[in-house]
C-alpha cells in the first residue's frame, strides 16, 4: 500500500488525477502530437476528447431522450458556431413586453401566438456533426439522455471542446 502511495505521489500530475468527469489536461493538449478526435459514449453519457492517441478531456453529457435519440455512427464536424440558437426549440416571446408567453416550444408542433416572436434556445459553443445534431453548452446536463437529439455539455467543457475541434474533426458516437 505504501509503495502504491509513493508511486502516485511521484507520478505525473495527469496520471495521478482521478479519471472522473469534467476534466481537461492542458499539458497534454499543448504537447500531445496528432490530430484531434471526439468519442461520445451514449451508455456512459460521456464525451472524450483525444489528441492523437492521448486522452485530453472527459465531459459529462446528456444525449437525446427516447423519441429524439442521438444516432450512433462515425461523423465529422460540419460546422462550429460560438453563439448558436436553435431553429426548432425555444420560446415564444411577447413583442411588446419581452416576456416569455410560452416556453419549451417546438416550432414544428406549436403555432406562434399573435403578437409574439420566436426566440431559439441558446446552444453556445455548438459543434454540428450530424445534420442538425451537435455538441453544445447547457446548464441542464443530467446523467441521462434528456435532449432533443443534441449532446449537451457543461459550459466550461463545451468551451474546451470547441477550442480544440476543427471542421472535419472525426466524431464517433457509440453505445
């Protein structure tokens, strides 16, 4: 036991760090060779960011709920938008007062009441990889599938992933 403790104390900080969720290894990101890739594990509800073969980040995620599931497969980043808003999910807002008249709307199902406008849900640090599906920041990231198909991440982790991926980066979604 003492030997193991000494080994941990003398180990590189990145190796000694618990491999839980929501961590980013700045040293590895700066020094690891190779291209960046993303793996999203739907069973674990985790996203992994790699540089070459080196794991540089792990983030908790919340993928698509039943009826809106996030499809497994191999994709590539199609586009990135730092301040994206949903074109389907959001709120109807009173034009005169600016108050939300109806929240959690789906523009495909809910008609816009007279005197209102549509304001799409914020999806900051949006990384689109499969049609309209992408990774993005959210303050609501439970430990289970809860989105309309996108992959939600805590804002600080979405910012790190957004910083390191480029258009064309491989994204693998697994079960």
